[in-house]
C-alpha cells in the first residue's frame, strides 16, 4: 500500500485550506466521485457539497475557483465549477463539480 491519498480526499483538503487562507471557514457536507476516462486520460469526476457563512470573501473565492490551480499529488484538477448554490439567511450550501486527471 502506497499511503498516497486519493484525488477526492486531496481535493477536499485543498478546498478547505484555500478557503481558510482567504478567511473562509467551510465544512465539507458530502463528497463523492466516479471514475472517468477518455482516450488519453484517466481520472475522476467529483461532486462536493460545502457549507459556510455567506460573505463577499466567499463570493470572491467562488468566482476564482474555475481558474484556480490546485496542487494534488499524482493528479491535476482539469475543471472546477460551482454547480449550485442555496442561500438561507447567512448560511450557504454550495455544490462543486470537478474533474481530476492522473498526472503521468
């Protein structure tokens, strides 16, 4: 066993770290992934639900996610989008979708 974390776990951790670096405390509510492959790449499609407090900091962080570069061991984040948002008072739940590919 290599002890290497899978792409999903790494992605969750990097999201929490990057949010914290921007002053945002978020919680991972749910995370799931499915294997994915094209003719030239293998990887996974991820769906992650996070919760936090709404703020201008959060809005800027979310707007920057599609262009952000995340460091994952053995994987690249090829795509990241905000797939949905639910706001109630100051609580926000966000659905993120990401595609990771194995770094050869």
